[in-house]
């Protein structure tokens, strides 16, 4: 009998919660291609998974036997995913629906590697009529709640049912609404996302935050090249695609890989972020009110500096615009892997200060 503490079982769990696991994401779950192939071959031989290939999309789905296995081990975890006419149990064949399932898998992998809980049975049920008010505390965060869990509230979520959000990440200091744009530019309906922002501020007021929680957004994508598409998007022919607007004051971009997983850990940990900020700004002067643009500090040369390692597209855009309007030179602090796309996008006179990702992971995440 397959045990829950194995790599095989972990893959079955991910397929169960997302419906179909994309074949091109196996490299993020297993140490080598040969080991991944071994796991897939064994699971197929045991009639626990099957391959589905159509419209150039290759993915793995559960069999009836594996669904029964997951439900036997964790009924509370998989009841709503593997029973009835749900999108994760009865999978539609349209490419758009399958891509959505693949993007869910990408999102869950990024959360998994960032150490953020997302399975429903491992969290307080806060999006229900009998929400567990006493069982959630700031110290229990971060936690991720999927859009499906949020919509369990029923009629209260009618106005946000068309949101493109994957769910929300509740961090100790704010709430991040999570999106996944893949390799293209996400479809976008401004009014719906504004309503989602307002709904979260109202529903989670004082729970567990004091007052209205701060709402930010995170856009996940395949790679950093996708960030350039988002930064330069004008909404498409019918203005139905993503564009940097006022739906969220802060909108971070993270690639679905090791780089993005690192940023996810940072964004969910305000204490670590504060420590990094203090280190990066230690040799600079404090920000000056007389400089008429958004900045975090001033260099020894008197130039405004911006911390951009969190790739907040809104702040990066405002900094670039401000420098151009006032004819100033700027300094931008970011991770090394972010520099190429920023150089391509930014038009102001900006000097870059880079953070070595590997050194950061060793120093802050204590990796060998």
C-alpha cells in the first residue's frame, strides 16, 4: 500500500487538488528527470495515474483507484476536490480550462517550496458561515486559501465569481491576492478585481488583522520575460487583458521557479524583509521629503534609491516615471536575475545595485 510520506503520494496529492498536473512541471518536484520518469512509470503500472495529451497539453490525471486512495487517507482534504461534478474531478476538455488547472499546479508548487500551507484540512475554515474565528492568529500565518475555498461563502461572493484570482495568501502584515498569467498576458476585468479587493478588506477586517487589512497582489508567470509583457501591456485590442491599473496599489511579479519561490518566502515574512531592507540601505541616507517621487533612500551622491527586489511593478513604474518627469538620476536595488528585464523596460537614467540570489539564499535561508 502506498504510504503518505512518499514522493509518489505527494504527486498524487498535487494532482488531486489541481485536477491535472502538467508534465513540464515534474522537474520542480523531483531531483532529476530519470527519477521523475521512474516515479511516473511506477504510478502508471500501479494504475494510479494516466497521461492525457491533447491540444499540445500533456498532463497527468488520477484514476478511480487513486481517487479512492486519497479519499481513504484524507477525506477532509479531498472530499470537495474528488467528489461530484467539480472541475478537479470531472475535467473539461477545453484548452482554456486545462491551462487553468496547469496554472493551479504551478501555483501550488511555488507555495509548496516556499513552505506555505495550502491544503484545506491544514487551516482554519474562515470562508464559511461558521468560520473558526478563535482558531486563527497572526502567528499561524502565512496561509493560502484558494478561490474555490473563498467562493464556498456562496451568495456573498457572487460579485467576484469572475475574478481571475487563484486565491489569497494571508501573510502576517497583509493579504496578497494571487494570480497566474502563464507565459502570456492574463485576461483582466478591472471592476471585478476592485470588488475582490473591497470584499477582502471588509470580510477579513479584524480577522486576524486589526482594522481593514492591507491588500496587495502577486502575479505569477512562467519566467522573467513575461514580466516585460505585463509592464508594457496596454490591455489588448478590446482592453480585456491585464494592464497596470489602480485595482491594487502594489502588484508584485514572481516567476514560477526557484527565483519566484525565494521571493514568495520573502514577501510572506515581514521580519526577514525588514532585516534585508536595513542591510541594503545601511550605507545610504534616509529618504528626503523634498524629492518629489517615490523612493526608499538617497545615495551618497544625492540620488533617490528604490528597493525593487520584490518586483512591485507599480512602484517600479512610478519610480521610472518620476525620474523622467523631474530629470533625475536614480538607483534601483534588485536581484541579479531581475536586471535584464528591468534594463529593457526602464527609460530613466538608472544605476543598478544587484543582490546575488545564491548568496541571499545562503545568508537568509541558511542553505548550504
